[in-house]
C-alpha cells in the first residue's frame, strides 16, 4: 500500500458515496478497491443477488418432493421458482404414470 494512503481519512474523501463505502469497509480497504477498479465504471449487485446461489442451494437441500409451498414461504420466493429449481416433485404415495414407458420398450413388454 502506498505510504500516502496511510494518512487517508473519511473526511478527505470528496464524494459522499466514497465516504459511505470507506465507512463500511475501512479506508485501507477502500484504497485497495481503488487500486483494483479505480477509473472504471463497475456495477455492484444488491445483497440478495449475491446470496441467491446460497438460497437456491438450501432450497434444493430441503426439498423433499412435495414441500414447494413451505419452501416458497420460508425463502420468500414463489412456488413456481421452487418448482423451477427442484422439479415438479411427487405427491406422497403417487405413482409415476410413465415409469414403465421410460424404462424402455423391452422392460415394458417383460412386465
């Protein structure tokens, strides 16, 4: 880190946004951020966008075949999103209508 950066304080930062960022992560880290992306335009996603993969992984882990509504409520998403992630699921005790057909014609004829 540059020797001059060690004397950097929040009050010395020109823009209010810079002050907010430096206040959140510290002036040393703000300086490091400036070293990495300084002079470029960047988009910083909302926190929900960053944690979405974690949320979706938890939904998949907790999915048991028929708890679409509960997972949707718990994670603040739609049932449609849970179905998109996990598939249509099964109703407890429900048979798969096409299980013999999907096994192939030779398996179906042997039954």
